C-alpha cells in the first residue's frame, strides 16, 4: 500500500535510519478532506551528500535547480543550519527550530550548510481543509519560514505518522492526516505566540479579558476598559484583535453567550430572569441575540440540554 525506501545511516546517539515513505491514497481517503502523501526524515552530517537518495520523479530534488510540488509539505529542521528560498521568499538562512511550509505550485529550494549539515523531518499532504486554511490567511507564501524552536512534541508527531503509516491498518490515512492538522495547529499556535514577545502587551490583553469576564453582568465598554488599563483605545482595540482574533466588543459578546448557556443549563432561572441579569432590554432581544449566535432560541437550547 505504500512504497518505502530506507537508507541505513548511523546516528551519533544510536542506530537510527533515514527513511522516506510515499503513501498510496484511496478515493475514500480523499473524501476525508486531507491526505498524507509522504513522510520521512534524514540526517545529513557535515560535508554530507544532500539529499541522501533520489526521490521519485514528481519529488525529484536538486538544490541547485529547486523544484515545484503539487502538494504542501512541512519540513522541520531540528539540528544544524542551511538556506531556503522560494518564488515568494528571497534566500534566507535556516537555523535549527525552523519549520518550512512548502506550497503547491510554488518553486522552492533548500539545503543544509556544508559545515553543519542538518536533521530534517518532513510530511507531505493536500486537501480542502488545508486549502481553506491558506485561503483564510492562516499561512502565506510570503512567510514560509516559521520559527517555532525545537519541540520534542512535534518530532514525536512526525514519528507517530511514520509508525502508523508503516502498520497500514484500516483507516490509517484518516489517523495520520489528523496528526498533520495537529502539527499545523501547533505550528500556528507557536508562531502566533512567538510574535508577541512583548510581555507588556500580553499582560494588558489578559487584564482586559479578566475585566470582561468579571463584568459580564455589568459590562464595561471597551473604551472604559482601555481607560482603566491606562491605554489609548485605538491601540488597545488593534492589539487585542491582533492577539485574540476578535475585537474587544466581539469578545465580550462571546462571554455573554457563554454565561447565557451556563445559566440556561445550570440554573432554575426562567428566561426572562436570565435576560434581565445579562442586561438585555427585552426577552425578545435576548432570544434574537442567542439564536443568531447558537442557531437555537434560549428555550430550545434549554430543552435540548435538559438532563
């Protein structure tokens, strides 16, 4: 079900082989929305040959020429250093702890420094779930180098994919493609938080979120929150949305919805009392707000979640 090439090589800490696996994909796998095409790792010693072996024609790679793939790949450099360039990114130095995201249809090239070599893990994949992430700008071709640091957890996920793929059990594509989404989510999380190295900003945003949660029943306006924190409102709103993905007002609305759901499921208050507590002017206003967010009226939600 999958073709495998194993290239023996002695690693310093023990006998660990470089591996390349290319996986077959069924129509059922395609229906899942994401499939894994290849998984592997190779450890390039200083002054070592790169790549270690010839890939199949559609993966063939010569660093001096580069290549274009018809899939995405996540290439994780965990040791050593080298260089990367692509159609949308000029040549840059790659250090250990860098994740390279390769895009379909995008020319790219990368290779280890002759003096250091590098350790490289990769996984190839494609599907509508990933296409949607790119379309919604979670990742972009102009920033394919993601500096996430060395993570034993992520290395473990690559090794999990390799192990599960080698066993070829029924449904393994669904399992390993879900692990790829886990890796993508972890990379996004790490990159997003690494960009907020200014602890002052993060502390202020967290203080704002605490204020919002503490004042759900007597909400402060975003302007009042900014004033209490000693911040300019425009700066506060911009940084809050950049960090959380929503504006302060939207975050407050989310908290109000969560509180409404809590009261509907865990209290004996009637709906009009809940509407009053949450400062809605009428039951109708509360019902409209709730149904727009949840797809159910407060009454329907309570009945569905009544145990």
